[in-house]
């Protein structure tokens, strides 16, 4: 079997496994998993910066810069989504009962 077919088979199988795993995650666990994924994206961004910094060709530099931009957008977007999800669970403060007499009399 040729090497590209093996890589394509691995990719397709990993897509199916990823869809099955993600669809089984309950909504309670989604936010902590998103935070972990954002940390991983930070590591990916650091790796893209390190590899691009040591590149010698123009094509490698351009591809590396594109990877840095996309990784940064992915990481920042993930943190924004996680923050918005966490805001859904924040309890709103109850309004304090007014001690003034009705009608404005003091």
C-alpha cells in the first residue's frame, strides 16, 4: 500500500473517532475541555513561532507566518468563546430590598 493512502486512511479514521468522542461529551464537561484545548493551542502557537524563526527559505517563512496568524486567531477565539460560556453560569446579584418607605416619605 502506498504511503499517501496510509496517511489518508489514518486521517479519515481520526476524523470519525474525533466526531464520536466530541459528540459524547456532556455540556458540563465542555467548558473545562475548551480551556484545555486553548492551552494546547498556545503550545502550537509557540511551536509555530520557534519553527518560523529558524526557517531559511522564503516559502517556509510565509507558511510559518500564516501558521502563526491562524494559531493566534484560533487561540484567542477559543478563550473568547470559553469566557462567554463561563459568563452563562455566573449568578446575577439579587437586588437589595429598599428600606425607604413607599411614596418617598422619609
